[in-house]
């Protein structure tokens, strides 16, 4: 039995689908059963409802589980939540744990997320379980959060200037996780997953426009403008601050996510999906007639 947490998110759903396609028995942990049941990627998985902020409510999800793909919850104080989840896995006798981390994870990172990811890596190493760190770059699929602006304004926004990103497709991350959890030789490894090339947001906009058949622009904002915009869109204040910090004040704006690795190709036996693949596959989400 393999448990996937964060299963309704981009990498959790992709990992679940890839594991099911390999014939694995998969249990998914979610706070929202209705949402999970509506996702085709999760069809065939056992669904368990629990909230990582209430660790007692998720202990049962680990019963009979041999391996775990851990996606930390996106909530204030998630460093403590991920530590509790790792400990719950250990107490349940889980043999192997794979956790999504991030390129740029460091103890002194100016971003809360990057420092919490570093802490999560240390917690796993101290757990006594076999572990693998899967460090992802920024996801192509994050652009879906800008879908409404792309549909209605033919542009998208951020605060990264002309920084370059070797973004990665979350579907590739899910397939890598499935390989790591079902094949031998990955214990104690750290994999850094990127796309095949580093592009600026202006270049991504132009190539997305080519896929959509109309001009798409990237609009650069100040960190303060981007934070206010995200808050106006309904993000909690702490999350708007975090997104603006990680992209506009430090790691990504300084092109920290611009390098590429060969880990996706080594693990999957094929090149990683590129931005044009994403633009073509998700073109419908950005079409003006698409529903929000």
C-alpha cells in the first residue's frame, strides 16, 4: 500500500495516476472527499479524509501503509505539520518515504517555504525510514493560477523581472515519484527536477501566445503591487506575502531556478516535457470561452 498526501494538488494527483497506472494499491489523503472523487487522476484510489493540521485525524491513514509520498500542507505552520506527518509514518512502521521539496531549499533561505523544505529534509533523514528528496523547480502548472487574466486580458502578472526559470511539468514530477517508490536504488538520494530550458516570463508569454493563436504578454509588477494583487484575488495575507517573497525578493528573481539538470531524463528514460508541451496540452484552460 502506498499513501499519497496532498493528492488533489498538482504533484500528488500526478503521482497517484502514475502509481495506479503501474498497478499499485494507492490510498490518498485529502480534506475534501468530494473534490477527490471528482478528479479523474484519482479514480481507482482509496480515499481517506483527514486534516494534517489535526494529526490525530490522519493517523489512521497510515495503517497498513508501506510507502508514502508526502506533500507538505499549504498552511501556516506547515513545518510543524510535516514533522508530525513524518513522525506518524515512522510510528506506523512505514518503510520508505518520498517527499516533495524544492530547488533552493536552505536553512537561511529568505523564503519561509524554502527554509521549511530544508527542515523537512532534515526531519526525514533523522526519521530512520528510507527516504528520497525530490526537489522540484517552479511548476509549469502554476500558470493555471493566472488563467483568468490570460483569458480576459491576454496577459499574466508576477514580480520577477527578466529572471529565467527552468520550470518543470508537475506530471513529470508525478512520474518520477512513481519510479522512486516502485523501483530499487533511490534510498538516500536527492533528485533535482527541472525542465529542459530556462526561459523568462516574457518568452513564456510569447510561446504561450503562439500556442493560443493570439498575443499574450507578461506584465511585471513590484513586489508590493504583486502582494496586493494576490490578496485582492482572495489569497490569505501570509500566502500572498510568501509568493511575492519567493518570486520577487530572493531566489527566483535572482535566477536561482534557472539551471537545468538531467534527473528527469535519467529517471524516466525520456526528456522532460518542455514549455511548448505544456502550452499545447493546457491551451483549453486559457481560451477565452473557457469557464473560470
